[in-house]
C-alpha cells in the first residue's frame, strides 16, 4: 500500500447522497486525512485508477450499480469500510474480501473516526 497509514492517508469516500458524502469527507478532513470524493460507481472506478488509496468508504447503494460490484473489478482493492443505511446483504459480505467492517448510517463522527483509524494504523 502506497498511502500513508496515519493521519494524512488517502481515503476515497463514495456515496451518491451529496450531503452525506460531503459531511463524511469534512469529518475526515478535520482529522487531517486526504479525502477524495466520488458519487457514482463510474466515478469511483476512475478515482481508483488515478491513484492508490489507504481506504475506501463506500455505500453499496449507488445509482446504476452496487459499490461492491465496482470494487470486485479492482485487481488489488484497498481496505474497504461499507457504510449503509440498510443491512448489507450476506452475498455482498462474502463477495469482497477487502471489506474490513460495516457501519450503519447515520454514523456518529467518533465512531467513523475510530473505524478509519483502526484500519489505517
């Protein structure tokens, strides 16, 4: 992994809900993480091709595709935290080995920060 594993590490935040994505990104930026945002699976894939990330936070319920489907197309995906307002289906849990944890929306900021730090330590 090329990304740093301390504050300043690159994190890709993927969510089609603009206020949720922006809020999540702002919380992480306030903790000195380098955050890149994507709103669609297509944008997510483009961002993953552009650079290495230490972590991806993804809502699987993206328009036109499932975020887990997109990550399956990545040869060596970074660690993933799935953030969803609904329970993540077992089939999605089994398909992607890079998923390290699942968080249910709305995620309290301290819980989000703790989960991210646990992955990037």
